[in-house]
């Protein structure tokens, strides 16, 4: 992902449901 910090996990999960945040 281009964005690393400053974005809530909820957004990352919505953008990448693959489980990158996990």
C-alpha cells in the first residue's frame, strides 16, 4: 500500500480485504 501510517485500519481493511493489516 502507498499509505503506511495516518490511515485507520478500517480504511485499509476496506481497501485491501486480503488481510494486509492483519
